[in-house]
């Protein structure tokens, strides 16, 4: 395979990932707004078993938050860096490079978002207070994910 064809495949992947993260981000924002309008402090979690419809909304939020965070950090960012002929390294190396390029506001925020992602997925039914704290903080980080989505998509189109 020549470099021309390899680059064409990378461009197609980049374009595909741009479309995917744009939709994922829109869906996440929609779900986050619906959750916060219902109960901004998530008091209903104390009786989570009695709130099936809210639990489904929460599942949608968790799924969309995790999916967007994964797609941005594990797929779109490395693909973008490859297109820019940036050296790929560890996830942390890639995040540091993304911060220097102005693609993400802060490596620390990204790592926190990743940690919250893990809390939301793995501690979901065990610790309601940890879940509540994780949800509230994840909701605060949604604008950061939106900014990263816009930054990566805008830079990728150039």
C-alpha cells in the first residue's frame, strides 16, 4: 500500500469519526439537559429502584458520556495526531500533545473525565453517594467534552 492510499484511509477514518463524535456530543448534551431539569441534585437516587424512567435516562447519560469520552480520546485524537504527522505515544503523551496544541483545555480535566467514566460504569449500583458525586461532576465536564469535540472537528477539517 502506498502512502497515498494509506493517507486516503486515514482521511476517511477522520471524517467518519468527526461525524460520530458530533452526533454523540449532541445526544449527550440532550440527555444531560433532561437529567438536570428533572432533579438537579439527583435526590431521586436515594430511591433509585422506584424510578425506572429516570434510571433509563441515567443509563443513557452514562452510556453517552462514556462513549463520547472514549471515541474522542481513544479514536479521534490519535487519528488526528497521525494526520498531523505528530508522533503517537502513550495515552498520556497524546493528551499532553493535545493540550499543547489547544485541542483539550487540560490533561488533568481529561484524566478526571476518564476516572469519572470508570466510576459511572463500575460503581453504578454499589455506592449511591459516589454515583451522585460522579454524575454531578460528569455533568460539569460535559461542556469540556463539547469543547474538545468542536476543537478536534474544526482542526480536523483544516
